[in-house]
């Protein structure tokens, strides 16, 4: 008898009201650029069957990091691997969902007991799921992943880290966003951001996640499914 699997969709809906992280300063110590430097995603509806047209046709305008997406090394690392050259084994295969109790950040002290091994795919479920997704706007009040934890996971040589907000790093100071991302991306570890783990219990799953194959892309929007 065939086994019945349960599937969980972790993808947030891509729309024009998703929260956007603050822009990253071009150089350490510089002030962040104006908020309007990163435009909100937009949907252009050229034709619409509901308005009498024979076909519905739209164009989407967005950054490569809007909504649920995978960061490739090129996001921060000069000459780093781009999303179109990512090995699909990075985002398809066994994974673990680890629930974080700390209300401020993912810390080394909390994740050490999980005995994380090289090659693992780790998704962190924090109190962000589902709380922050109802806010719609970035306000800085979310659980983050500490720089110390990022370095610890990089030393463990995991394959993928997943996080339940549009960015996994605190913007205090603004340079911290780069420091945390670089800790992973310099080690060739891909980052899955903006997943919603509401209703997903901690434990082992099969991850099915494929980013769009954007030529020379620094990131790729994706649909993320867990199978158990």
C-alpha cells in the first residue's frame, strides 16, 4: 500500500505589500541609502479577461530578493557562484526544522545540542512564523540569526540554512546584514529566506525547493515544499 505523504508549502505569496529589508550601506560606516532606492514589487496587468480582454497577461517588476528566495554566493562575494550554477542537490533532499525558543536571535548555545553535521540542510523556525508575515512592513522587530551562530554553522559546513523572515540578519548595525550573509556565502552555503513555518513541527523532512534559473543571478525566487 502506497504511503500517504503530507506536504507543507512554506512559500509566502509574492505581492506588492511584502516587507522589504533596509538597504545595505555601500561601504562600512556609510549611512544606508534612501528607502526609495529599493522599489516595491509591482504587477503590470496589460490585458485582463475580467475586463473584456481575450487573454490575461501581466508583467512582474521585483528585485531578486523579494518574497521567498535563495541567496547565491554572488549576492555578497565577488566572483561567487551564481544561482543558475547552483547544484540542485543543495535545495532538494533531507532537511531538519529546528525550533528556536529565544525571542531575540538564534544563538550558538541553543543550537549546539542538536549536533548539526556537515552537509545538512537546516531550517530555523522562530516566533517569526507566522507573526511577522501579518505586519506587511519591515519594522526591525523580528528574531534574527546572530553572527556567532552564522560562523558556527559555517564551521559545521552545512549545505543550506533557511530562515523565516525576509532577511536572517539584524540591521543593527546596518553592516551586520553583510557580515552574517558573508559568513555563509563565503563558505559556499546557500541561504533560503522568507519562509513561513507556521503549522510545521520541528523534525526531519524532505525539502523540495527550486529557484528560478536566472542567468548570472545573485538570487532566485522559489517555491518551497516540505514532504513528510
